[in-house]
């Protein structure tokens, strides 16, 4: 059990050093290819190479390809041939596909509806292998609801819809909790390490194979992302791009789905789920959504403050009015009214932190958000272990 994991860990360390070396070498090429962004929270607007996630994504794939002979090289896997091997290949296919689509998004700046469509398409091979290998579409009902639904419920096709939506959610949820140096990679690494810890705990359980499988992916993922973080941390010398967000989300969805622990995976997304729900009125345009919702930079103080959105109250639809009242009641937004116009902070978790803690330096803001992510991981483990026994027979 341990041999392939240890080899994988060593290969991941090599991948880390390779990424560290490669990123500075290629970053000017990205600028030459017009792949750059301007850091909106700095005094001088220098060109920062964008989509460097594609570099570490490729190193991740190469590491995985080189690792295949280690996990499947010895002959005794032959009788199991199609299943486990195909699972690995298809998982890589889905991740690779998402990397390509993410890169396309960075280059072509796709529309919002494509952002929903792309992960769905990229998850199809995964759903197919799930169909062929497992096709279990039953869910275990939590104890309090068993009187109503029984112990096990077969939800059929909806299970596939759920898995497809998981991929869409994971990819986009990371992408919209973004805009300050180091946050996209930082949160993804915390999620990855959380899943790794969970896998290590479960490695001694009956489903150890699924967790070993997950570790094969997450160790190189973590290593390459750490290299990315080194350059993306404040002050960023590179941007990771949507490429990285899509690649990360898909990796988490893949290990969660094929490892049969998608609910636990989602537990590690608490800040992202909150940020998504909070963003819903803007994402679905019930309330105006500016192209960028990242915090506002104050060049004089060198600090970040809430970014604002301005709209006409009377022009809002019923849902728009409902959400803004609800959020105001929940104290998630601060609103100012002038001449019929309302100005509030943009509906993101980043702005909410600024609203409560006041303006602050960018690096401090990223650190707070990452600490929050770590705190939520602790919460997730409490829900997963002590509390889950209350709802399930674990
Ligand atoms: C998502 C968010 C958007 C946010 C953006 C920031 C939604 C619906 N969309 O859009 O509100 O503003 O991410 O990434 O919530 N940038 C920085 N500093 C950073 C990272 C990014 O200034 O640390 C800026 C750069 O100009 C960079 C750009 O953001 O070029 C990248 O934005 P992009 O990833 O294309 O935005 P979206 O993912 O579409
Ligand atoms: Mg983005």
C-alpha cells in the first residue's frame, strides 16, 4: 500500500523543484504572447504574466504519466486491468480536458454560460467510467429522515446530475473567491491538504484503495501548487489564471467522485459555498454585477477596502429586492441611499471580511482568508467525524 505512495511523494518533491525552476524561465514568454494581467491593487500597474497555472498543470500531468508505470507496472495488476487503470486514465483525461478549457477561457475570455458548460463537458468521461465501474446511484439517508425515505434511496439519474454539478461548482467556486494575491492558490492548497489528511486517516479503513488513489493525485497537485504559491504570494510575480482554478476544481471533483467521498470533499468547501450563495444575486444578475468585484485599492494608504456596486432600487426585480433586504437583515452588506441610488459592497466573502475588520493591507487580507479556510477545515473534520455518527452509522 505504501510503496507507490512514497514513490509518488518523491516524484512530487521533484515536481515542486522543477516548477520552481521553470516558472521564472517561461513567464516572460507569457507576456510576449499577450497573456498578462494588471495587478489592480498596486500603485504601479506592471504587466503580470497570467495563466501560469497551465505550466504547473502540465508538470502535474507529466508527473502523473511518469507515475503510471509505478502503480501499474508490475504484472499482478493484469487481471484487474480495465477497472483501476481506466479509472486513473479517465481521471487524468478529465483533468487534462479542464486544463485545456481553462486555458481557452483565459485566452478567449469566455462568457458566463460557457463557464457552466465547460466543466460539465469535461466531467462526462468521468461520469462514464463511474457508470461502467460502479453505477451505484444510491445514497444513505441520514438517521432522522429514515422514517420517510428508508435507509437507502436510489436517486438514479439525479446522482449523475449531482456529480456533474459538483464539477461545475468546484471549478467556479474557487474562481469567484479570487482577486487578491495568493488567494486562489492558497485556498486550493488548504483544501488539498485537508483531503490528504482525510485520505491518510481513511487509509487504514476498508476503502483504503480509493484513498490511496486520491493521494496519487493530490500529492503532485499540492507540490506543484506550492511552487505556484511561492510566486503568486504578495507581491505577485505571476497570476494563476482561470486555468488554475478550473484545473484545481476538477482535481478535487475527480478524487471526490471516484473515491466515493464527494460529500466530505464538499465539506472542505465551506467558505466557497458561503461565497457562492452570497454571490448568487450578482451571478444571476438580480443585482448588477461589475466585471470585477475584487476589493478597492487605496493608493494613499496602500490598503484594500470593500469594492462597491451602485444601482437603482426601483429598477430591481422582486428577487433583487428580496435578496438585498435579506442580506441587509443578516448584516452581510452595508447600504447607503442617495437620490434613489443604492450603493453597497459587492457580495463576496472578501468584501465581507473588509466590511467587518476595516481596510487592511492585501497580504494581511489573504492571510486572514486562508486562516478562515483552515478554521473551516477543522469545522469540517468535526462534522465528518464526531457529528456524522449522529446522522449515519459510521
Ligand atoms: C473572478 C470574479 C471577479 C474578480 C476576478 C479576480 C466573479 C463573478 N468574478 O472573475 O469578480 O474580480 O475573479 O480574479 O466573482 N487580479 C488582481 N490581483 C490578483 C488576482 C487577479 O489584480 O491577485 C486581477 C488581474 O487584473 C487579473 C484579473 O484579476 O488579470 C484576472 O481576472 P479573471 O480571472 O479573468 O476574472 P474572472 O475569473 O472572470
Ligand atoms: Mg479568475
